[in-house]
């Protein structure tokens, strides 16, 4: 998606070779018309996938996921990050450890909102090592739902997230592919 | 707003006399077209207030705040909840203790995205005791910005949030006013 590529190059900040800051347009300050364009792009890409619900992980995925849900006219389910080891038997929960922050949390959803006949499109802001998304996949499997695809705003192709998800049989569609990060320099895939 | 009143009465769950669950339409499962209607309602109400930005508090406020930002064609700023006592001198931070959950966190924003000439509309899902919103007001004051108003989806009128905000001189506009909660029974203001 050219619009998002241009913004990543003009406003993204490579902090080091692993981490990129996108706080001026995705995670902290959000441009609603950019999010609407992103939602329409995901909806167009997955229009023949019979998606019944969108799922995302709080909180940076909520804005693009909401706009995707609106464009596809389906509900959005927000998976919560609860403190690790606070488990609740009536909820769907799985432990996730972020590679970037080394923080561990319980990804949590209610079984009320995900059913075995749901075909769920997972939307998130970043794909790097894939911890959060593979956690979301585990939650959907606990509910016996189907993963209809994975839509990502910014994929770091030098990390193994895509490979893990494709090996599990899922389609991964990302709007921007980052090839490498160096302090002050972001290189995109062609 | 009649649509939201009807949904609160049909799908909200009074857990006890203080707490109401809205997980099927606001906090966990989100109806994007309801959020779009809510955004348009807030935009209409505050159309003459010269709002330059929307602010909200992660994560249940993000969906309605994004739709308000879209309807008003201004950026959305998401205030983050950081663990208490993790402070960072380059950020705007203020401690907030939730009355409902008794949890304490540092409400956090970057000074990069709030300027002294900003007139900010704060949007959040609930107004009860007003801790989160008065925290957001403190953040905006640290940035020397102006509070252009407060928009709330569901106000609990038996708790003192509105009084605190009105005493501080702010306009509070809420879409649904809950007069009382009893297990299984939600009563709205006329």
C-alpha cells in the first residue's frame, strides 16, 4: 500500500536494528483517514474469504481493525492482555511473551464472542516474531473457530513471523514490508 | 442517543450496584456501525467547539474516539496506561487510581502530539468517578492545551464524575445516563 509505505519512510523512526517507532501515525497519534484507507485495503484483499469477524490485540491494532470491520460489515473482537498468571477458567487464555519487550501476558478472550462457525481475520499493527498473532491463533483454535487470514500493517521480513504463520497454513497479507532497520534508516522490500 | 440507550437496556449487564458489563458491544465485541453512529453524534454535538484533536484512554475508548476523530477530520491521540512508578521525564505522566478496580497506573502521553494551541475533545466509554478523565485533563494542562469538552458513551449519574468535571468548567456530553444499577436491572435517566 503506497500511502502507508510513504508514511513509514517519512515518519517512522528506526530506533535500532529491531525496533521501529510509529507513534506519530499508528500507536500514539492516529490519523483516522489513513486507518479508513487501511481498513478498505484489507477488506478488498479478503473480500472472497467469507470473513465473519475481525480479531485484534489491544491496543495498537484496534484502530485499523475497527476500520476493517466497518469496511467488511462484521463485528470486531478485541483480545485483551491480562497480567500473566491471572487466569480465569471461564475465559480463553494463552500466555504470550513479546520478543521485543520480553514482557509476558495472558492473551484473553471470552468464548461468548467466538464460535466454531466463525472465520476470523486477525489484524495487527506489526508482524515480527509472530508471538502475538500465534497467540491469537491459539485462542481461535480453543474456540474451534477458523483463521480466515492475517492482515498486518508493517511486517519486518527479517524476523520469522511470516514463516511461522505460513507454515501453519495461514495467508499473511501485509501492507508494508520492512527489509532492514538501522538507526535512522528504514529499508523497505521492493 | 436512542440507539445506544436501547442497546444498553437490551445487552448491558448490571453486575452489582456499581459495575455494568458492556462487553458484547463496547469493550470486547465492538459493533463498528454503532461506533460510527456514536462518532457522528459527538461530531455533531461539538461541531462549533473548534476541536483540533480527540484524546482517549486505552483501550475501550479507542473505537468510539477513532470514529469521532474521523467524523471531525482531526487526529486521535491515545493516552497510554503504563505501570505505576515507571516514569519517564520526557513524557507527560500522571498517576490515576481506578475507583472500580482499585488499580493504579501512570496515564502517559508524549508532548510531541499535544501543543498549547490544541483544543482537545476527550472521549471515553464510561464516566463514573471521573478518575481517568480528570487524569486526561491533567495531562492536557501539562501540555498547556485547552479542554474543548468531554464526550462519554455511558455516564453513571449516581457517581460524582460529572460534578467534578463541571466544577472544573468543562462541558460534559453523555449519550446514555444510567440512574441506578441493581443485579440484573439497569435504570436510565429520562
